[in-house]
């Protein structure tokens, strides 16, 4: 009898999983409006838990993409951030409110007020995006978390990442956050904060948070690097990351030089951290155009 009950339970679980798998749908959106839904917002409004919204390459200029009470939804690009641009004339490009288990992957958030807001949302993932040239924060959160922020490039915004108002459980992994002139690279008032393998450089403030774990981060050249400096422990460093771009905040070239202390095998303390930051090694030295006169001046 016991075996029959166990068999019935397993059978029911398999049936439920199969129904969930069958019911999940992919909504394709393209710039011409001829996909499964005419806009990203229309796809969000039509979606159900477990669905994926797949966005084709192009530039999408709209009011705020609004998620309310959405659960287990993935919004992702087909071809990556460089090919899929989101802009808005509203305060935020994307507002994820009262929504859990939302993944946002592979978009370029640019030239707008602020990038992405999490509000009363939990277990969200923000992955492989680029945030640039926004006047406010790239990513902001209120009463939100846990959240995973992974492999994003965040540069030349008003601020980097800010979580306030009882947010917590925020994990940053392999992000490059640089040249955000007004705010901090990462700021959070709440508990449960974890930083792994991030470059946070040349911001107004570096890390304005009391983190539970700092491991293998390079925090360098900010107005102030830390509110609480972990020192050279757990693979953390404060050294010039040596980006390939001579002027990366203009070119967006945040790849690493071969000699970068953030590249594998180059750690001055011998720590076995992998690549620090979002981008791999792409050049041996930084290249900058100079006039012949300026070169001669260097050797006088």
C-alpha cells in the first residue's frame, strides 16, 4: 500500500511538471511589430507564469516597460545587449514591481532617465546587460531582494546600483561598474550583501554598503573606495584594472589588457580568482592616438 501511494505521488508530480512544461510559451517580439506580440509591453501583458519573451535585434523606444504581479517570467534578447537597445522618455526604462522570479537578460539600457527598477520584488536576476548614459541609477531597488546581478557592464550613468528601503539579499557577480559620476558603484542599506569578482572603478563612490562577503573584487580609483574597506583579503585588490580602451567611458571598451591584475593568473597575491569584472582579456596594451609632436614632448 505504501509503495502504491509513493507511485501515485510521483505520477502526480510528473503530470504537474508536464502540464507546466507544455503550458509555458515563448513570445517573440520584433522591431516591426509583426511577432507574437506587437511590443514588449504587449507580450508582458499577454504572458503567464513560466513564459519567455524573446526580443529580436533592434531599437525599442517606448514608455516604461511595466511588470506588475508577474511571476517566473524571462525577458531576454535573441542577439545580446549590443544588438538590442531599450530607451524611454519616462523615469525608468523597465519597472519590475510586485513580481518574483523575473529574469532580464541581454539588453542595452541607454540614454534615458534610469535603467531598471525593482520594487517589492524578489528572486529576480539581471544578467548580461549594458547600462550606459542614463542620467539616474542604472539599477535601483526598493523593498526588494533577494536578487542576482551578474555579468553586467554599467558605465557613464548618474549612478551604478542602488538598493534602499529595507532591500537585502543582493549578490553581485562579475560586473564591471565604472565612471558613474554622481552616485556609488554599489550602494545598499540592507543586510545580506555579497560581492564576487566585480570591478568597481572611477565612480563618485565605490562600495557604499556593509557587505557580508567581499571576494576577488577590484575597487579602485573611486572618490572613496569603501565605506568599510575589507583590505587585501579573500583576493580583493585595489589596482588599476587596465582596460583596453584609452578612454573607455566614451568608447565602451572595458575589455582587459593582458597585464591586467583582473585577468586570470595575474593576481599579485597568488589568489586563484578567475576573471574579475564582466569582460575578458582582449588586448595586450591600451591604444591611444597621439600626435607626433606630443610623442616627441614625452622624451624631452
